[in-house]
C-alpha cells in the first residue's frame, strides 16, 4: 500500500497539524527539514522530538526503513502515544500489520483516550488483515465502542460500525441506526447514503427507500459509480430495464474498468435483452 492511499484510509498520527505540514512540502523542502533535524540531533543526540520529526519527513518521502530507525530511537528516548502511532503507520506500510497493531495498542496504554490509535487498529483489521466478516465484527467492535464512548459523534467510527453491522446477520437495523446518525451529522455523505440504500435493497427489501437513498447518493456525488451501479441493479430487479440501462451506462462511463464495470456490463446486456422481448 502506498503512503497516499494509506493516509487516505487511516486516521494518521496524533500530531495531525505537523503531518499536514509535512505532506504539503515539496521534495526539496522535505530534504531541508531532514537536514534541519539532523543538525539538531548532532547538537543534542537525546532530542527525541528531532528524531520524530525527521522520521515523519522521511516517511512522507517514502524512506520507510530510515524513518523506522529514527522513530525507534525516539521511542527509546521518550515513549509517547504520538510516536507509537507514527511507528505503527510505518510498520503498516511495510506490510507488518501485527507489529503495527502492537504499536497502536501501546499508544492507547500511554493515552487511553487516543482515538487515533483506536481508529488505526480498526483500519488495520478491516483493510490489512485477512479476516472474514464475523472475525472483523468481533475483533473491531470493542475498539469502535471505545471510540464512541469518548466521542459519540465520531462519524468515522459510526460508518465502520454500520458497515460491520450490515455484514453481520441480523444486525441490519443496528447498521441503519449508525448510518442515520452519520447522515444527521453529514447529510451529503454519498457513501453512507449508498450503504443505507444497499441495506434497504438487499436486506429490508424496501425498494422505494433504497431508490431514494441511491438517488441522494448520486445527487451528493455525481461521480459515485457504485451508486449508479446499485441503482441500475435495483431497476433491473424491478424490471425497469430502460432506467437500469441509463444508470449502468453512467456507472461504466465513470469507472470503465474493474470488477464493478464487468458486472455492470453483464447486467446491462441482460437488461437490453429483456427490452427486446
């Protein structure tokens, strides 16, 4: 997994302001940052903050091994939740999910209200570890519950819990409760409208509500290919083939390649065949 993709999924480090600052720097500017902290370390080899900041700069430059060496030293000098979060991210990028989780857990031991660490544990288990839906549910639920006990309006945790509940047999209504709360806080969250639509379509069998959800998902984000796909499948199942054709064509226009596009093409072909009968 690349750094940009990782940071788009994971909660990141405890020091978000500094992380954003580093991410906005050019390569030349990052090299200057590294040189600045190298000088500080030469003057004071016990400067844990300098090692931490140099590690972060190296991480953004994708120099993972060198970044790991720096953060190892920083943790030995002065352990903190922020440093363990940073090392956890580096370990995750190095495809070492178990070591990453250990770091995030150590971060929570140093600060039991470190929401970022709990979120990163959840994402490791959801994204990097090969767990089935039941294992994901059992292993992430305690961390999601912890996050929401600290911050009941944490939409990231609510979305993840809703996603897990939607996959766990019999918990569809719990999922809808979580998604509804997210939508109260973020009424234009296209992906949550999509998830809510899928629950109504596949589990609740409320097709009109599913259609409304897909429509709002598309209105909120006209580039949401998955919403067009799901609306197309819904219309096909309702034998509204012409409308299915329009949604599926739009899905393939936005995202012409990949498994979703292949499925859309198959359903589209079936819809066109049905219209000829």
